């Protein structure tokens, strides 16, 4: 009861300050939705509208049919027909196209005679991931066209074609293979980490700059109660911001929460507390809002972007980076978030991540309280 009496004035004071400071309110509520909108459309791993040129040295009906197979595949955007091979190389060098389809002068003649014909795909490999995808698309279109020729040749001699092994691929969780559905849960963690850490980092530093921290020092309020009281309003607003971001993700990118909303709320609450703890730790170190903002930006953006598994798989990193990745709570939250939102799994699939996140909270809050005690002594 005594703790509640100490917490209520601090919570009321923080809510009043947040209400008066519209910039902080905007950072906590409006900015997350804006960042989701901006990054959700800007960050896209889907390789579409691949610019393509064609050098057709034969100009036969069959070569035109092959070109049409590429155009109608839905991945390639035909730009122009080239008159010589040197133009194909120049188009790739100048970055005007990502792919050049080269058809030799004996293409259809080799097919009609039953021999193997060759075509060439010149791909801009500057972006390795995009180039790999383009090559895969090209192989799929070419194999489908080759299968069509085989059927035509076999039908001419009265034979039927069959496939010895037939397989059917079923893609779980993201059957449309949209990168937005993979990125949006990570963006939510990324955005919450930035906003919560930065907003909270400025709270105690603001007290220092206004010299009101001395009044708190001589008050009977315990450091732990002060930290909890300062975190509570930001936690409530961050949860509202998370709900707004989820709603925006559903309306803009069709990202539906397949799992339990209660589990999602609980996991998000833990993650928000961990992020707020990081911000409070920064505020006990920095003496000005400028320094606090810079530190908060560094410890929230870089680890969340690089070490959380948001952009790069953690298992593909060197061992020391895998160990270092434990400094960011987003690593644990992302596993939970993607499990609930995309897979619809229960707590049995990520209970260990909840434990790791809880341990992280205990460590970060303990350090913040000890540093604040050291400051007040």
C-alpha cells in the first residue's frame, strides 16, 4: 500500500508532462505508425518488375514464343529488342536492365532436329540476392518452355510424356511468399525499441537539466519506485502504439495475428519493459538530453537492426556475434512475435524466449536502480 501511495504521484506527474510535451507524445504514438508505413513499403525483398532486354539472333516463331513465355511469367518487364550482342553487354553495364535474354541463330533448328539448344541469360549480379532470384525465375520459365517442346516432339511420334516423380510444394505460414508478412513483425519490434528507449532516456535527464532531480533525491521515494513510476506511463502509451502499429499492419499489409492476442499482449508488455529499462539506464548515464538521445539511438537502432534477426539470420553469424546478440531484447521478442503473428503457435513454442526476456528485464532494471542509487548517494 505504501508503494502504491509513492507510485501514484510519480505516475500522475509523468502523464501530465507527457500531455504537455506533444513532441514526446508524437514520438510514442504517431511516429511508430509512420515508420511502419515508410519502412513497410520501402523494405521489400520481393523481386518484381525485372527489367529485361532481348537479343534474338534468330527471329523465328519459336524464339518469339520463348520471349513471350518470359514476358507473360509475371516477373519480367520487357524494355526493348537489341540488334547485336555488344548492346546486351552495354545495357547490363549501364544498369538499364537487370536481365538480357540472348537467343542464338540456330535455336529452333536445333530443337526441331531433336538436339539440345542453348540460350543465354545475362544477369546483373551487383545485388547477389536479387540476381539469385532472377536466375531462379529464368530457370523456371526455361524449364516450363522445354517441357512444352518435349511434349510436342513426343506427340509427333505418338508417345506420351510422364514425370517419374511428381512433387507438390506446400508453403506454411506465408503461402503468398510476401516479404511484408515477414518484415512487419520485425518492424514492430524495431519501432517499439526505438521509440520506447529514446522517450524514456530523456525522462530522467530532463529532471537533471531542470534541477528537479535534487528534489527527488531528498524525497522518501525509493529509486525502484521512482523508476517503476516513470516507466508506467510510457509502458501504457507504448502498448497503445503497438496496437496502432498492428492495426496499421493489418490494414496496409494484410498481416493478421493468427495466434493468441493475450499472449501477444503479454510478450509485448515484457518487451516494452525491457526497452524502457534500456532507456532508463541511458538516462542514468547521460547528463544532457542531447547525449541521452544519441546514446539511446545507438543502443536501440543498431542492435535491433543487425543483431536481432530482423534483417539477418542470427545462425548465419559468427559465434561471437551470436553471443553478442543477447544484448538486445528484440532478439527474443522477434521469435515470439513471428510465432504468434505468422504461425499462430502457443506458449509451448517460445516459453524459453519469455524466460530469456524476463531475465533480461531483471538484469537491466537492477543495473538501472543501482546506478540511480549511486547517483543519489
